[in-house]
C-alpha cells in the first residue's frame, strides 16, 4: 500500500517504521527540520518512554477515554514497546513508579532509534494544509468522503491508499505541534473535543510559593480539592515556583481540574504522610526538647527544609521570637495541622503552550479503536496525541502514541 503519514513525531515515526517494515511504500510529511523534537523534552530530557505495567493498571492511569485503548494496548503492550526499543539498540531501565527510561538517560537516543526504525520511509519537508477527499461510500454503502491524500503549503499533492494524521496536539508549539491535525480532522467531518492544557503547572495567589521558589519536596501527598471535595490524591514529588507549583504530582493533579470559573480549587499538602497526627505531635515534642533554646523557626530545623521554615512560622501564626521551650500544646497541635494540611489556593492552569500534553482532540466516538480508522472518512487514520485520549505522567502518554500507531500499521497489513 501507499501510506501517507502527516507528522514525524512519536506516533508518526512509530507508524512509519512499522509500515515500512511490512513492505508498504511510506511517505512522511513533516514541516519541522528535525523530526520528533518533542521527544527531546520529555522526562526532563531523559524520555520516560513507557510504563512497565499490565494493561489493566495502564488503563487506570488513563484520564480520558481509557476503554478506547483496550484493543490497541492489548495488541502492543508496554512490554512490546520495551522489547522493540531494546531491539532498536536502546538499553532500558525501570525506575520508581515503573517508569521506563533509556539507560543513557538521553532522550536523543530514543529519537534517533525511532528515526532509524523509519529510515525506509521517504521524508518530505512539507506542511500538510488539507486532505484530498473524494466522494465514496462507507462499509454500509452510505455516501461519505474518502481520503486519498493530502495537499501541502507548497502546493504539492501526495496521493495514498491510507493517510495517518499524527500531528500531536497544541502544547509546546515550538516543537511543531500547531493544531493542524484538528483542522484536517474537521475537514473530514470529525468532531473536535475542545483542546485544553493537561499535565501542566498550576498558578497560585499564595505569595508563599514565590518565597519557596525552587524548593522540591519528595514523598509528600498532594490532595486536590474541588470546592470542598477531594478529587485527586497521590504521593510523590512536587516543586514550588515563582508563580505557584509544578512537578510530577502537580502535573497529574492538573488533569483533574474542571471549569475554574464554576469551582474553587486548592492543593492540600501532607508534608509528613508517613506519620499520623499523634506521631507527628510526639516527634515535634522531641525536636523542641532537643532544641529548647532555639527560636520557633530554629526549632523546625529537623522537620522542614530551610526555605520552608520562615514560611511555616508565618503560616503557623506564632511569634518568631518564641523559644521552643515556651511553645504550648495548642501551638504544637496547630503546627501538626499545618504540616498535615498545608493549603495552596489554585487560581488557574499553566498555559497550554507549556503543557506536557493536550487534553481533548479528535472524538474517539468517530474512530475505530482496533484500526484507528475514521468512521466518517474511509482511508483516514489517527494516532497519538491528536486523539481525545490522555493519561497521567509516568510514560503512559508515549505508550498511547506507540500502541495507536501500531494499531494503524496492523490495519494496513490486513
């Protein structure tokens, strides 16, 4: 078959490699000079390329439309992805949370392996601006458009038996994600679920965040509350920034935010999740006995990071000059409550331009989950972030790119 793939990102290169290895004639359109640039910034430049878990666990970590992935994920599991990358010359390692990285800690190694995997495809430095649609019929014999190729900004026409849109979302546009995939999908009659930032930093009105800018916390529990209701809770790492909070916990929590005009949100941190309130009270009592002549802030030296101590004293509401041996039982109880329930009001999401991924996209109701072919336009396929499927951090989103791309490539073999 003649296959045309629009976009040389994670999904596009995976599909191109799989199709070319099956003997198809593959052409890839990519408007950026370097393919798969977004891979270079994933996992802080290390590329968390999948999560070493079973299908059921994987689907529990997919935020939007997990059931759509069951068929493609079962056919190309995280274990299959790991085996493929090892075969492509990328030794892997598994870290905390089953996150899989190249042993080299270099995202470039993953990008290069994908480019080599797709080396038998023909790459064209072109930007697709429209689909070539002919009148035809669907499987039921009903009239519908049929996709037979694409046109580019330079005026070229590329004809094909199958066209795969793998253009990504609209996050990090500097890497090539312009949202063109949505335009192409609409041309074929598809519904686009409104794109929103997902896995993104969060802004806060609390000036304390700026005071602790750069402080990274590990093994804390973050609970996201919508109005008074907890809607997300997880233990892990987070980071204070000049505008609010970031880090893995924050990114995962952000995907649960709804309409911020209708609801109030706050993040509540448990800074000592391994201790219950009584255990924490006892520890504070021991610390204060050892540091009896220190000020209230100095008495926190063993309990909290240095940059957090003055902020904690301010939130605690105690006179900073108070000696540790003067602190009352009620004041210690107030400190326990602060440490177990540190509140951060959330005012807005970070910009979609800096979101790790885009939520929303091509409605999955209009795409065959086994083949990734459009139900509205035969000959047209979708893979990766352009679809309305997204997951938490931990390698899940790249695995979605791999398995949906492989599903399309398998469909071309049948």
